[in-house]
């Protein structure tokens, strides 16, 4: 005799595990890793000598050897170090600055302005950018004046200077003052270059 066994109902499949938690966890880990990477890059780019002094020992060691070394060390420690002044025959960029009369345009309002005639020459191997906004004028009292755009007829042009080229024009600050030096920076990340106004 054949004995029939009752059929068993099909067994339900076990529910699939949701991997949403793993995805969120890996995403958070990725964000944390990104911030750590940015921090490391920032620390490396921020510099320092690797001795934990951020270059202060180098300044202290050379302070006695350079003329005016103690004043320079004090300025650097206070974060008020002035940009380097290059002699006319040093470096890839040469600048001269002379006082010049202000040549008013229709954009100038009734307040006073002071202009400096600047000649910039590219003596290097790479193209440099010149823009009135890359210049500041510092007066004899130590106040820095940013360039006022479009107020002087002879304003220096915005140009790219190839090696060997030069351009001349005025840089103008608001107010009446006696200019002491002009500072030029090639773009936002370049090193500032200072020249005395003659």
C-alpha cells in the first residue's frame, strides 16, 4: 500500500537583509576620509620646517646676521612682515614707480585721489598678468590704499605680458596722501613685490 504523505506547504524564503545601513556607513566613512585628506593637504601646503617651529628658528638664527635683523624678526613674529623689495635689476619682474598728477575721468567723484605712474617689465621666462587690482599703494603713514578703477585717464591696462614686454600706467588710490611704495602681486597667489615711489 502506498501511503501518501500530506503535502507540506512551501516554506517562505527568509527575508533579504537590507544593505542601506552598509551604504550609509560607507558614505560617512568616505566623507570623513575626504576631510582627513583635505586636512593633510592643508598642513603640507601650510608649510613649516617639520621641526614644529614654522620657520621661527630660521628667522631667529638669521636675525643677528642681517641688517635690521631684530626689527625684521619682530615684524615677522607679529605677522606684519613687509613684502620684499627687489632692486631694479633683480628677479623676473621689474617695477618702477613715480608720482604723477591725477588725470580725472567722469567716474571720479568729488573726493581727492592720488596717482602713481607704474612701469612693469617682464624679464622672466613666463607670462605674467597685470591688472590694476594687483597693485596697492602704501602712504608715508603706513596706510594701504587699494586701486580705484576707472578714475584716472591713464590707468594701467589689464594685460598679459610675455617675456621681454612692459606696460606703463597709473595706479590710483582714494584720498590725498604721499605715496611711499607700491606693492604688486601677480594674481592671487603670487609673491608680493614692493618698489619705492620716487
